[in-house]
């Protein structure tokens, strides 16, 4: 199918050019997906699906239109080309619209990036059911207080992306992924249910977490909430487990987008080269890591993928740009365009990495006399324009260097810059979940609001 998808993209470029497109590019996405869900040991859902679709972007005199279809007949493609050219004619012109400069287009391939694992494509339905059952069974057997399950799930996906444009670029690469997850409930005093989920997502089976360990982790996290209580309002250190560090980094990523910059919707506007965090903070976007979920040889416009330092030793280094946002803000694309077949490119992260430190995570907790160990953030309470941060939270209260009791229904608040600047310890425990990696971090002081 690799040659067929690339040929389809080239053919669509030719049809668009014949219909009057001055500039155009075509994205072809072809994949198969298999999903298994079990609940209380019984198969609840089996889904096998496939899709092959195409997206066309036409740019004429700065006027842009995007169309997509899954009807790949010759007649349909010819009509799509003509209709998209017509739509471009009636759109508003934009001087910054256009394909990348030819010298930016990639000559790289996915060879060596380990984005495809043939063992995923070869998995049988029975093997997927077995993995999902093992995951849920491990959770249910972990402790008698785990009394119910929302189901265990195993999902695989394999396919290919092909991209071609009117400048002569044409390339494709394959990819696979596997995902396993479970959510379970524990009984608290008075019959209150405490639920928690855990998952693992990778491009290759050998990197996927053991199903039993995923289940036990979900169960442990549910039990951790049993007996949770509120605390009073105070200013204390906050220790974030790696998953919470990833959440914090995800909020920051929205501020690092070229789209946020030109819209004036980021507190980082005009801050390049300035200190925004502690010297311990280094965050990079890494699209070329071997076998990671966000890795790619080129971005959604065909621009070569490359490592982009975002924050280095606390200093803000760069925004993530696609071609359009780079031109609009007087910058150069970072090869960070993301897109689907039905959308125009927009800047987005690949693999975000908050680099680890040198302190044992247990020592980070042991050095806190009174504080919060954060395992959950709830709701949406971050303003990217001002950097103000306020979220519901849960976790454990730390007393004299030990996790003392579970905490719930509290709120943590501060500012993004204050949180980054207040990081005074980084763990050695760099942890990957999907396309993000981060360690345990400790923020010197935040407001924890409770009773």
C-alpha cells in the first residue's frame, strides 16, 4: 500500500494543478484499527475498522481552501480538485499563506526511527482479548476493596501517512501503535466509590507496559484515594508525580505555540531569551527519538523534523512554528506543523520532554516537612494569556518527609512562571506516557486551598 498511497497523493496534486491550483499539497492517511474491550472478564466490544482518506489544500494568491474525501474514485477526486479551487477563489486573501520554501522540504525518510512494529499488525484478536483480560484481572485481584471495573481495553493501529505538494515533495512513512488501559473502582467508607485509571501507549509491543502492571497501577491509584480528606488553606511545597509534571508541561505547550503568539494569547509574548523558570527547568520538543509516539521524519508540511529546545536552564528559547505562524510573526518554521486530512496545518508538539534531574524522588519527598504530593489535577483553570493557574487537586499530604494521608477536594493556585521558577528539585525518574516524558518535580511553595 505504501507505493499506492504516495501515488494517490501525487495524482491528486496533478488534478489540483490541472484545475487551476497555483500551490497545493495533499495528505493521504490510511490505517486499520482494532479495539477490544472487556468488562468483568467478559468481552464487551470488538471493533475492527479501516480508513483511507485524502485531504487537499489549495493556495491561490494567498487564498486558501481545504477539502477532504474518503471517496477515492477518479470522478470524485476530479470534482474535489475543482471544488477546492473554487472555494479558494472566494476565501479571504492572506499574505502569509503558502507552501514552505523549497529548501526547507525534507529529504529524510522514517528509516531508523523505528515507527513500525510488524508484531502489532500480526497480533490476533485472541491475543488482544487475553491482554485486556489480564490487565483487568490484575486490577480486580489486587485488593478486595477493588469492587468494580469500567473495563480493560487493548487497541492497535497500523497504517501510513503520505504527503505530496506542487513543489515536487513526495514522501510517506508507516506507523504502528498499541494502547492498553483499565479503569477500576474502590469502596471507601460509607460506600463512596473511588475510581482510577492507568494506561500505556507505545509504537512497539516490546515497549508497552506489562498488562498486569497496568492493572495493578490502576488499582493502587484507586486505593490511594480511600479515606481521602480535605486540608486547611496554607502555603506549602507541592511535589508533582511525573504524570502531573506532564500535565503542567502540556499547559505550557499551549503557550509555546506560534498560533498563541500571533493571537496575543500567551504570557510568553516578547519573552524570548528571558528567565521564566528555575535553572533546573529544561524542556525540549524531540520529533526524532527512536520509536516514540510523536516521532516523525517530517512535519505536516513536509519540513524536516528537528529537535527544538523550548526552555533551557530556565531560559525561554523558542516557540513552535509551522510555516504560516512563522511568516506571520517574522520567524522561521521549527518543522512543527501538525494536521489531519480535513484541516490546515497548525503548530503542535511531537515528543515533549521535561529533562530529568539528579535527585532520587524519595529524597524529594523526604525533604518536605509539610506539603502536598500531587497525583491528580481536575478541571480547566489555566489562563495562557496571563499565566494564572488554579486547579482542583488530589494526592497525599506529606508530614515529616512521609506520605501521611490521602487528600481530596483541594485547590492549588499560582502562576505558570511562579511554578516554573519555584522548582527546587528534579527527580531522576524520567517517565514516558505516550508522547510526553517528565520526572518528579518539587515546587518550593504554592497556595493549597481546602477547608
